C-alpha cells in the first residue's frame, strides 16, 4: 500500500492546491527566500485540519516554523478549502528518509492533467493569479480591526484606517500613521491589508517594512535589476511601508522611495506609511 505522502503526490487536486500555495509564497517573499525555504517542502499529509509538510533539512524546518508558518497556514487554508477538512494548522517535520526522492519538493505537481502547468492553470492565468495575491510576507493574521484596542490616543487613526480599508476608492492618499511605540501603528497596517484582501482579493497589495524595501532595492542594484524592482513596486494597487523612518539618511533608498511614492499617487494608487 502506498504511503500517505505518495498518495498526496499522486492526487492531482492536492498537487494543484500545493502548487498554488508555493506560487503565492514565492510572490510574497521573493525568489531567493522561496528557493531556500519553501521550494524544499513537500506535502506529507492533510488530516484533521492539520497540513503536515516534510523537508530533508532541520534548518529548513526551523526557519519555516519560525518565519513562514503563519503565512503558509493562511494561504493553505484558502487554497485547500475544497480538499478534505481544510487547513487550520501547518506543521513542518524532517523526513525520515524512507522512499525519499531528492527532486520531490518542486515536482509535487508533476502528476497533473496534460496541458496544464504545475498550478493547474494556463500560463496567462498563473500570471494573473500571482498578481492577485501580492500580499507580502510578514503579515500577522492576529492583527485585525476586530481585535484592535481603541483608545483616545488612536481612535482617529483607527477610524481613518478602517475607512481606507473598506473604501472602494482611494479615500486618503497618502495615509500617514504616526505615533509612539505601542500605539498600534503596525497593527493597523496589518488590519488594513487583511481587510482589503478579504473585501477585494483582486487588488494587488504589498506590505513590507522600510528595511525590507531598502534591502530589495540594494539587491536590485547589486544584480543590476532595477527595472524589475520598479515594475514590481509601481504595479501595485496599495503599497504599505512600515517604519518609514528607517530609510532616513539613506539617500539612494530615499530617492527611489520618493519616485515610487510619486508614481503611485499620481496614478491614483493607495500609499500607506507609518513612522515613529
């Protein structure tokens, strides 16, 4: 009798679901992180709402559990909702080496119907799907409007943030959330992103810290790929940059952010930033 892992690999529906999960993660966290931490994963089982993933590396297991487990759970819950009981939890474990195939992580979808790609869609559809799910890594599913603690210091920010998230049109642009540590700026940023995703999944949202913005820009300069960088950031519907004070004094990053900011605002796209 086949193992659970093999049964999942031979199931084209599960393969397609996992293919969509990995593509969304790739779009969220970038090619480098995806190659290092998500690509090596393979589905072992889905049982009682728990999706168990396997890897051959203890380091990969630890990194995924510490940095990507929450995001994997959210995406998997959406993509596996038609399979079995759905996904409420994601666990990553190290393979025991039985019946191991070294190319298995990125060939989960090889048992697909003829004429489809690994995600079970046509290339053009895959491109559109990736654009529709550009919600960047790092969003915490615990940070929503429902559990935000409203008080005198932040009640105006809460009201404006909620209106911005729920409005079909750009209401406040740019929206600048400013305040001291612990007043809920980051919580509101996450809540806005989750609300937009829930209300209108087709809107392309990008959320990241100013430090990550700078790191991606530096990487683009290093690999002489600034055109792709500009296209990625200037094609979004909503750009959210947390802790924008981080780029203060970093002239080249400030200049690129300024150009990106202007391009989006002039095109009627929403820009949201926060700072201490």
